C-alpha cells in the first residue's frame, strides 16, 4: 500500500552477532494507531531507533509518505514528519514546560531557530502562530496547569506527557511512542489513552510500544507482534488476543 504514512520493508538490524530485528515488514496508515508489542528484548526499541535514525538499519527500506528515509540523519527525519519519544523520560529539567514545547516547534520554523534568542530574522506572524500552537499542544496534553513550572518540579507522568507534547510540536505525520505509560497509575493511563486517540483524530498517525495490554487493546486499530526480532503476528486487537502464537510467546494467561 503506497498511501501508508510509514512503510517498513524487510528491515534488519544486528548488533555484532545479535539479530535484534530480522526481515521486519509492516505499515502504518493515515489516521491509524498501530501497536508494537512483544516480550522484553524482542526488538521493539531497536525498531523505533532504526525508524528514527538513532542508528542505521543493517538492511531494508523505510518509507515516510512514500519517500525513502533510511539513509537520512535523525533531524532530517523529524523535519520530514517522523518524531518519537523515549522509553525513559528525556526532558530539559531547567526549562519551563512551555519553553520545552516551544523548543520542539523549532524544527518547523522558517526563521533560524536562534532567531528567537537574538530577535533577528523572524518571519512575520511566526511568533504568534507558534504561541498559539504551543497553547493548543499544552491543552491536549493536559499540561496547561503546569506550563510555567520548571520541568524538574513536574511529576514523572507529566514529564512523559511533556515528551509527547515536544514531539507533537514538530507537527509530525507520525509519532513513535516507546512505552509511554511506564510508571503511570491507572487514571494517568486513561488520560494517555485519550491523548493517543486525540492525536490520531487530529491527523497524526501513531506507532505505540507498550507492555500495558489493556491500553494497547483499547487504543490500537492494529497490532504487530515481535518475538526474537521477527514479526509473529499482525491483526486487530481481538485477532491478536486470540492468536495462539502470541499467547504462547507473550500474552500467556494475562489477556
Ligand atoms: N545498542 C545495542 N547494542 C547491542 N545490543 C543491543 C543494543 N540495543 C539493543 N540490543 C539488543 O537487541 C535486542 C533487542 O533489544 P530491544 O531494546 O530492541 O528490545 P525491546 O523489545 O525494546 O525490549 P524491552 O521490552 O525490554 O524494552 C536485545 O537482545 C538487546 O540486548
Ligand atoms: Mg524497549
């Protein structure tokens, strides 16, 4: 399907003798939330890192909106519309929450990113439209109440929402979320689930890695299952829940 936002074809990544992902192929369509699940060490974060350009894949193809991106550096992939969050919180503790989201907007600025610091070369209307966008993002990620607080004073869950807000600021076509619910309690996971669906409804596709099966089953349109670096199943949440290979490899009696 050429209309996919993200198309991965026969992707492989080895670290020395370890085949972290092997011949992995799947797609994420427009307006789709796809889950990537599997046991610890099955290759989920390696997939996200290869897609984001943290390292290059050993072989295979990655297409974003039809364009080959596998040879591009990380920041060019962000500019083209692919952003991600990390498995562990990755934020700037000395910034305010609002400043960190503003920083995320810089990848889409027509002016040079440092123009906001030196006050020169700012395109007309750019500051106003960024301020409005930051406000919208803070609202949908439930961070307006702590917008002027230092990041270091916010809760672990708020820092996870902030990572998503920062990634959204770049106006991505697709956002990759690596274990966004880690460390969250039940009501925070519910807010997260609603946010992921809102992101999809606003036009950004989502690839989400999670061990929280209730969240995955609730938000995903489709799920891809990895085991030892290979895809062992792909389908709707109800198909995956009933898939014997998936139950044997990962879900066990849990679902
Ligand atoms: N930078 C690296 N160098 C060497 N081996 C690595 C590296 N990153 C990952 N691996 C190996 O690749 C395999 C897949 O790891 P990966 O982190 O992708 O798993 P995961 O599915 O994200 O697991 P988890 O659920 O625990 O986060 C593992 O065997 C891991 O040890
Ligand atoms: Mg991982």
